C-alpha cells in the first residue's frame, strides 16, 4: 500500500498509532528513525524522510529511536508498559530495600511525577502501595514459618517503622501480624 507523503506527515504530527508498521519516518538532522506514533518532539517537515520498512531506514544509516523502538518487531511498542514492568520487577526482587519514589525514578530514568502517574494509571495503586503489598506478602510468609519475632520480620521485609508495618499489615489482611500468626498456627494445629 502506497501512501502520499502528506498523509504520512499528518500521521506523524498526530502521533497516530494506526500507521505503526505501515511506514517509518527518519529525521535527517538527528539520524534517528521512528514509528508514526512516537511521542518525540515533532521534527521540521523538511528534515523528514519516509520509509516503508525499517531495514531501508537502517541501510540509509538511521538509528532506531530509543523511545518508540521501531527496531522491535511488535507493531505497538509501549515504553510506559516496559517501565511499569521494570518497576514491578525491581520492587518484587528488592522489596527489602529502602525505596523512595525519587530513587525508583532515577533507576528507571523518568521523573518521579511521571512514574507515579504512569504506575497508578497502569496498576491502580502508587508504587509505594504496590511495594507495601509485596512486603506484607513476604511478612505473611515469614509469619507462617514462625522463627522470627514480628519486629524482626518488620525490618526484614523492608519496613523501617513498626507502626507503619502494623497499620499496612492490618489494612491488607484484616489482622495484626501477631493475630495472623496465631490464626495460622491454630489452623495448622486443628488439621
């Protein structure tokens, strides 16, 4: 399917994802090529060259955009989902570290405000609340195994304040950590 350059330019200006995979555009001044849906700053029209496949852009010496990733074979690449997935993985693996929104955003490479907004939009909760839920799950696991006292568990899962630990644990489970442990022990002894 051949498209008129004017129609392709309009798709670039609108960041229209319906054209992703149908054509790519390259910016001569930057040496980068993108998908039509790329949210990068709109280039000047006279600096734009259009291609119908990515290999042609690569042969001409253009590099793929790191934002929209036209080098990937998926028709719709969403960097926001990649960032959110990376944040979730970091928090799941490193739940016991003292994470702040600032540290997390620096690790991912986007602003704290942008990260907070994207994460909440995608998951329905803030990164802090997501992390607290992971910590509570880990605390429940440790409470079931039964070797550490509640305060030790609080610190082992990454909470720095026992009162916050008790509050979040109760919100998530409906029990205090001690009551949760007693309840689990009672269930085990009744079996």
